[in-house]
């Protein structure tokens, strides 16, 4: 239960990141003559910006590890946010939930 609140924040910010990117930059890219495939880079920049603004570090919160470089965890979290809520959910179910289940089975 302890990780539920940070996970909710991460999912909400990932959804916000995806929504902001689509709403604010989708039409702008087309008007400027760019291609829709460039939106993923804008989404990453928005995700990193949101992560840095809120001081979100998933590695520290969920895995209890901290990098030697001060903002590396926040930047990595921003990259995850930029890929969208679906990838955050996949990450959570693949690594965190299965890891907890494996630990429970081993006990």
C-alpha cells in the first residue's frame, strides 16, 4: 500500500504529459511542416520537465536506489513519463508487482 500514492502520482503525470503533448503540440507540428513521429521527442521533453518540476524519482521511491548523479533518477523518471501511462503501467506490473510476488513466494 505504501507505493500506491507515488504510483498514482506517476500515472497521473504520465497521463498529463501525454495529454499536454497531444493537445498543445500535435497541430503545431503539422503547421510547422513537421511529422507526427516527432511528437515522441516532445513528449520526452515534457515528461522530463514534469519530473524535474515535481522532484519525482521512481528509482528511489520504488526500488530504494539512488544514483550518484543528483538528477539522474528524475531524468529517467521523466523518460518513463514521456513514453506515456501505458508504459508506466507495463513497467509497474512487469518489474515491481512480479518482484514483490517472487519475494512473497520465496518467504
